[in-house]
C-alpha cells in the first residue's frame, strides 16, 4: 500500500464573528499509518513553512481519554470509525484520491473560537452545577469499598463514567441536545450510594443549567448513542428522565 493523495476541504474561520468558509487543501504523501491529527500536523507544518496561518484544532492526550479532539469529518463527529475519538482515527480508514470534509462541532452552545476549535465550556458548567458528591474530608472517612453495591449498578455507573465530555453527542444531534452527556453524568452518581443523598438537587440543577446554555431538547433520534466514542447508552437518558421527574414531584 503506497501513500495517498487527498483533497481536504477544511473549515476556516478567523474568530467567532467571522463568517467562515471551506478552503481546499490538497495533500500528497499521506501515510495510512498516520493518525488524522498527525496528518493535520504535517499540513500545518507546510502552511507555517509557506508563511500561512496554520489550522486551529483542539487536541491534548491523543489517546482517547481527554475529550479535547473534536472534528466533524465527512458529516460525522470523530469521523467514520465507531467507538473512537478523532485522535484515534487513522488514515487507513480513507482511500487514495478521497475528498475529506473537516468542520468544527456545530451547535449554538459551542461557539467557534477559530477554524475547527470550539468553546465547549457549556458542558463544564452543566457538570459544575451538580455533577459531584459532597464528601466530609475531615478524617473520619469511610472506605468507599466498604459499602455494598449491587454489581449491575456498579457496572452501569462505571459505563456512564466513561463519558469524556467531548460533545460529539451534541454535535450530531439535530436538536443540539446535551442530554446524553448530562444523563451520563447524572447516572454515574445516582446509581451509587455516595451519590444518592444529593440526587434530587443534582438532577434539577444540571437540567436547569443544560437549558440555560441553549442546548436543544431530546427527541429520541438516537444519533448520539451511535456517534458517542465511548458507547454511552441512551438508556441513561431514560434514567435522567426518571431522576428529574422524581425530583420535581417530591420537591419541598
Ligand atoms: S456522552 Fe459520549 S459523545 Fe457525549 S460527551 Fe460523553 S463521551 Fe462524548
Ligand atoms: S486528544 Fe484526548 S481524546 Fe482525543
């Protein structure tokens, strides 16, 4: 297998007030062993050498953990792979001569900072509104492992905890809803004994913040589950609905 020639069509936008447009970037000599982000690094090195402005995109760990990478590739968040982030996408998923469209996450709640980098701090604010447990750290701690937890609950909580907060669920949702993210964060805590005392306040506060940030409503299209790199199940959204309903009807 030789190296590939590709025609990249990349969104360029010089700040949130700029209108932005797609620009063509033909690239030669792309190895199938490169990751998608390495391929962009090589393109950026070329642009810098030519005195042009490099393409801004988010990344950090480059191993599927941090949730920073966020490219909409050929109409899908994190590209054509399943269960992987953009940084785990390799060029062997593409063919010589392919045209590849690269855009930022699109959502009213994620304004573009520059080119492919968006501001996803709205997700952080949802988390800060209630995605925590208040623990007395005065020294009289009970070992968390001393609390018996049904295996199914522990497993489901751990599955929910794998959400990396990337926002692919929002980017792919036709309503720009952050329900899968919020549901994962609520589920992770509400299933465990340590999270139960604050469950009502948590569900109400996180949903309120989600609405305040301008995310749309969930209409059960299920696209979020398909595109989530961590396979977060939409069954967590059903749990969030139950948590929210119980919190609403039993509110003092
Ligand atoms: S639910 Fe999945 S797609 Fe949404 S933020 Fe978490 S990891 Fe990303
Ligand atoms: S760069 Fe951290 S998940 Fe992709």
